C-alpha cells in the first residue's frame, strides 16, 4: 500500500524518445476500442497474427455426432493445442475445465436441427451470459440466398450491436445450404455482407478457384471452416493453401476430432498455421506424433 514515506521523485522520463503506439495487427481492427482489440489478440496469436480454432459446436443441431459422443474424452485432450475453443455454452459449462485459458468463441445461435430448415435460426444466448462466460467473441451464421436469409442477417446484426455495447467481437459464419453453389461469387458476396454489417471476422470455406480474391475483398480476417472429414494430408494441404492465399487461420472440427490421432493432427495444423510449415512436412509431424502416441492409446483401450 502506498504511503507518504520514502517518496522519490521521478527522474527517467525518456526525454527525446517518442512514445510508441504500435498499429494493431488484426486486419480491419485498428480503430476498435482497447477491449475489442484485447479480445481479438486472444483469438489471433500476436506472434503469427493467425489462429487455430477448435470447433466442437456441432451438437447444437446435429446431436452426438461422430467424435463428439463424449467430449470429455475427445475434446479436453486437445485444449492445450488450440488457440480458441468454439463451442456452445452448454458444452463449455459441462465439459471444459475452468482452468483452460483458451479464448472462447461462443456459439449464440440455435433453434433448428438437421431434421428442419437449417437457415431458420434465432439468437439463443443472451449477451449477459456471454459476459458471464468471459467469451472472447460471439458468433452466429448468415445464410445468404437461403429461405431465411433475412432472419439470419437480423440475428447477426443483433449480435454485433449487443457485442459492441460490451466490447465483445462478433464472428460471422457463412452458412451454406445443400443447394447453394460454393464458388468465388457466393463467398465474396457472403463474406463482404458480413463485414459491411460490422462483423469483426468471418468464418468461411476454402475454394480452389478465387479464394485469394475472396480474402482480398473482405476488409476483416477470414478463417476457414474445416468442413467434412478429409484424409489428413488433404486437410493440411487445404489449410496451407488457405493461409498462403490470405486466410488468418482455421476453425477446424471434424478434420481434427475425427482424425485417427486428434492430438497429433491439431499440432500438425498448428505447424501449418503458425509456422508456415508445408503440408508434407506437417504430415510427417503428424505421423511422428501419431507413432509416439500409440502406446498411450493402447493403455487407455486396455483400461476401459
């Protein structure tokens, strides 16, 4: 506690050395308030400017899908290797240890299932609960061109406005229905709409043709969705191509937790995203880690 004893006058004021204010490194976020920037810095690694997000929010409309039957067994071992956990509040509170220091991107939409129209969503989390959870960002999907396009955009605007009020960024997810064409024109439109409405970053899909232009045309960062399960080398190649063409990271789920060795796979993905590792080298890392982990998996199988 400060008191009046032994007060010393300041002497080293750094005269002649201008105070430095470094520009904030996240694309499109230079004019945001300190709290917003701080939360984005928890999502995007300051050293690389990129992020490895682990998505396991699938259950909010798919139920206990493959790899997420027991999240305490499949997801918790991956926490140490992810920058961000993208999940629902139910999964977070029931499964994720409070000692985890990862940034949380909170799934805030719901109201539909795989049995109904996916674009008919609503905001299913109040901003007060996002604050209680200490979310680094909140998220919902927009379904451009779908039956409930207007409602999904309204949901996004609601999240952005309430998040701005409390300094919490919003990530927009470009939802794609089964009948929608996944091409440059569509994703350029969807990501730009999200950014223009005020989303602070966007989750979208990688495409072989024109992805570099999609990223260039979006004034905020894009992270790619992992999508359906691919062979490990193919998933690492997709991640590398996306990063090389302007993506600021990945938000992978099935390509990690449905892998033959999820712990090895998330580390290989991290090498691509944060260290610019080539896919072949990252796959070698995956194989090495997988071989090293075999005895551990065998012991777990025998004890269960």
